[in-house]
C-alpha cells in the first residue's frame, strides 16, 4: 500500500508532533492552522521541517487523508467543499473547560467523533491518535515495546489506511469497532491517556 498525502489541520502540539512523525517515516505532510498560513510559517518551519504550509481550503483539496488536530470548537471552521471523498482522522477531544463554554453540543451518549461526522456531513471519519498524549507519541514511536493506538470507524477500507499510518509511525493499530466506540477513548474513560501495549489495552477495553 503506497503512502497517502497527509494533511494536518492544526499546528499546535499534537498537530506538529504527528507531522514530525509522519515526515520521519516517509510521508508528504501538509499543514494548516486555525489562523492565516503566514502566522504559522515559522512554527512549522522550526517544528515540522519539510512540511508544506497551506490554507485550510488548499489542504482539503490536496490531501488524501486529513488529521483533525484542532480544538473541537473549531470544527465549524473546517471547509467542507471537497471533503466528501477524504478520509478524516479525528484526533480531537471534547474539553468542557473550552468546548462547554463555547456551547458545543455534548450528548454523553454520543461520541465526539459522531458529532464531528455529523457536523462535516462525512461517513469517512475515523477516531485515532486522541488517547495518547503528544509527548508520549513522540517518545514511544518505534519503541522496543510497541504501544497500541486504538482506532474506531464505520468504513473498513478507511480503517485499513489509517492502520497503515499508525504502523508506519511506530505503533500497533488496534481496531475497536464502529465510530461510536470511540467514546471509550475520550476524556473520562479509563483508556484516555493510555500508553499501553496491545494486551494491556485489551484488558481494560473488554471491561468498559
């Protein structure tokens, strides 16, 4: 399977970490932030050398797979034109301190990724890269004890592509099922923050 062209929406700590890991493992990486591209040029040049800075609209058009690494409250700012045929990796989380104050709807029985899929009118959303902190992602990439990164989504072919990305950046992909299962990876779950090998992860998951 050839490597996809990876777009990352979000030039914060998670977005730049994932960008570095992807470039180090042979991916072409495009990055856009929530601000104008001129305002993130220096940040990306220093933190993600080799990445190409674009506007959000350009990134959506040019990418094969798009990682959402923005605050959840910015989901309404994501361009939807051209998004319908893209695989979307939702690495965002709902934080009451930020998102609650912005009056983002939060149904405790609905995963935040289902909210994202509905907001973007997409059936190609895959939850991944949200449960492990950005610092751990950097440290654990290709570690001797390969750590698990869980993913959830409704499209098996899309999950295969996301699994390949997870493997390429040095982790064990762990498919936990449909998109709704992503709620088990969110803040408040025992698996949020998980930095575990597959067996340890599964032991916790089966009891949720």
